[in-house]
C-alpha cells in the first residue's frame, strides 16, 4: 500500500511531535483502543473550533474529553458521585465514557453548551499521548461527520489527507466507547463495554432500546445529542437481513450485491464492522446478516441499524 505523508508510525519521535502539535492548538489523529480519534486541546477554545470545522460536526453535538489520570480529571469535571468513582475503579482506563458535571473553565463548545462533560480515560497509547501532552484532549472519532468511524490510520487519512495521523495499527475493539449518564444511570450509546456487564454493577440500568420507547411518552430521559444524526454512511447502500434465509435468497437474486462477512465471533464482527462499511470491493449493494443482541452484539446491531438503508425481516 502507498505510504501517505501525513501518516506516522508510532515511536518516541512521532509521539513527541504529536504532543507538541496538540499543545500548540493543532489537531492530531491517534489510535485509541476503540476507534481512531481526532484530538484537540480541550482547554483551548480555538483548537476545539478547528476540530468541529474539520469534521463538519454540528455545534450542538458535544465531544468526549480524554484524560490520562484523575488529577487531570479535576481540570474538566466537578463533583464526582459515588457511582462514578466506583465505575472508574472498575473500567478505567478503558472504553467507558461517563457524563460528569462540567467545570466552568472548560470551553462550552466542548460540551455544546451542556452542563455535563463526557469523559473517559483511554487505554494504552492514547493514554500515553494525553499524559505526554499534559492537557485533556477533546476527541471525537476521526471521521468526517456522517462517515463510519475509522479503525485504521488509512481510514483517517482517506477522510483527512492533511491531518497528522499517528499509526498504531488496527484498533482493538473496533467500536466506540459506551456512553453512560449517571443521573439517572442510563446508557446513552452502546459500545465496547456491553450494557449487561454494567447492569451487574448498576441494577435496573436503562439501556437505549427501553429509553427510546419511554421518550415518546414524555418525561424523556437524557439523550446523547450525537445519536439523532445520520451515522456510519457506508460506501454503498447497506441492507441488513434479520434472517440468514432472506439474505441467501436476496443474494441469489442479486448476484452483483456484495455479502459482507464480518467474522465468526461477536468480538471479531465488532472489530471488522467499520472497515467493511468502507469497503471498495465491487458490488452494487452491501448485504449483511444481523447478530444476536447480546453482549457486544447490541452495539453491533445499533451501528448496523443506523448504517442500513433497509432492514429485511
Ligand atoms: O470510543 C470513543 O468514544 C471514541 C474515541 C475517539 O474515544 N470517540 C467517539 O466520539 O466516539 P464521538 O464524538 O464520535 O461520539 C461521542 C458521543 C456522541 O454521541 C455525543 O453526542 C456524546 O458522545 N456526548 C458527548 N458529550 C456528551 C454530553 N455532555 N451529553 C450527552 N452526550 C454526549
Ligand atoms: Mg463519531
């Protein structure tokens, strides 16, 4: 594959260069354990404005702030409820994003004017980069607004050919973090940490399916602004089949359609999903089979349903 000038393999030099760029208000894309993020200094309103402009992100859709340690957390979030402390101990560093009360010193553009801030402590290289930079990093997924989240440096570079990208290889989970509101406890976006795992620590936790039904009846719970936008637009129309038999008969009748094979375990499917939605292989349409809505399968189905132009029972 052609080497791209804006893509830099991770080493001490590229990490140092990336941190320096972030400190001076420039944007840097970097791998996290979930997907690649497009980062900016969260305390620098001008850098955050660049981030929204670059992604084409609507200003009413807040971004996640990444921290390296609990001392840095104090720069962005106020009082921590007991449940937050318990969840941080269990899942940080890792793919769980928590809604906390926002510090007024954090630019309001980061949270789209909301009084909560979404925070997570990522694992591995992303955490190293935040630590080295020394400031909290605001980072949405590093895709143009409406495109599938990037799981490789090449995906990022396809959307942003002139952004400095740290290349750490394909990401581990392949799906974004789980976003959790705490008051009341409610999963706003399913993700790499399955809701049923969180339910073990938070009895009665509300998962998105249930809250959507409630929302129509008034008294609606908190919602994640991002989930109202069209998302994950695939390279070709995507049809989601709920049954193998309907997929088979459709593909027999439409031999030019491309059947996506994502893997055999739910984890493997999660990891391959976004790359498959960006496929350049030939085919009039993309056909994909549903997975059981259990564990990580719930998040996979959330993404597939959003990406699909049509769902066939
Ligand atoms: O795994 C991830 O979460 C990746 C990596 C880079 O960390 N980031 C990511 O960010 O997926 P993004 O911006 O693509 O998605 C953030 C989601 C959006 O749905 C947004 O609306 C929601 O989090 N969000 C952020 N701040 C919020 C807030 N204060 N209240 C409610 N939802 C919020
Ligand atoms: Mg995103």
